């Protein structure tokens, strides 16, 4: 049985106090792999759009330094989205902090919508070949993809070629999308015979002049979906930590029961 921790948080201040508090809990509970949601290390995207570049850069560099230090102090592998400066702009990606080291992989597919246009703001480019962060953790093969990327079949084709057992998915989901997200992730977990662990941001974004009931509320509900397509555990709407227990035998049982992986492997 492997333990993976989900931290459900809003955007964190530059101080390391809260991260230190939660990461010590993860260490004490023997969860050596920790997942954070989107826009937890950085301010939310709509705030970044109007933020001075030097402030964004400072925010990212401070959080990078802090996570490198804490990963070494508590002997943890920490997976967290972060925005990094590149040339005159910024790129969005996911970082793996481990033993004081920093590995950064750019997000592959960014949202293009009028109200949330990451594709325009960031300097990320979609490569001819998709490339995702994957690594070994205990007896598991771990993959990482952003929430928006979960909508694309090509993403799962790529990840299943790498024979992942668990998909870590940081998100910043808001509005009335929770039911849709649950159904999407349950289907993806079942069809691919994997655990999906989603860490969703909490907090509130409100533009000037907008009524309270029209504000962007990030609802949390971070959850663990089993390879049988069932929600195994979840958090509510509040800040907190969830320790997921991942049993590789359950993955093997689900795959042998449904046989989707064996059949799909002939086409990969």
C-alpha cells in the first residue's frame, strides 16, 4: 500500500509557514508523495494577467526556493503547478520537487477561452509529440497532467503508452462544473484502469464591480477515483489534507476484470 497526500489550498502567501505545517503532517503520516492544486504557488490566472512581471517572477522564485528546501527537509516528492519566467514572458507547467531538486515540465494544452485565455497569455507551445511528467514512486508508475488536458483522448493514449498506474491531476475548477468533473474522471479512471488523484484549488476570485454571487468560487472537492471508476475518498470545500491509500492489487484486479488495457495495448 502506497500513500499519496493531497493538499487542498488557496493561493499561498510567500511565507513558508502553512506549507511547512502541512508537509510535516504528510511526513508524519508516511505519505512521501504530495500533490498541490493549480494556482496555489502562484496567484490565480486572472490576477496574473494584470500583475507586474517582476512580482510574478518574485512569487515563483520564492515558492521554488521554499519547495526545494521543504522537499529536502521532509524527504518528500512534491508535485505542484508553477509559473516560470522565460525570455520576456511566462510559461505554465508542473514541477517535481525532490531532495532539494527541481524538475519542470511545461503544460501541453492550455485553455483558449475568452474569459480564461491561458493559451494567449503564456508562451507555452504545443509540440508535435505530447510529453508529460512520469516517474516511479515505490512500486507505482506515476503520471501528471493538468485538469484541462483530461478532456483529450490523445493525452491518455500518450500516458498509457508509459504504463502509468496513477494519474496526478492538479486543477483550478470553478463555477458549476463539479458534477461534470466527477463523471469525466470516473470514466477516465475506469477505461484506463488507473487511480486518478485530483487536487482542486479553493478560494475566491472577484473582479471590481462584480456582485458577490457572480464571483469565481473554487470549490475544492479534491478526490481519489479508483480504477473501477468509483470515488474512493474526497475532501469537502475547506482547506485540508487527504491521505490516499493506493493498492496496486486493486489496479491489477480492475484491469483483469474489464480487460480494457489488454485490448487497447494492441493499438498503442
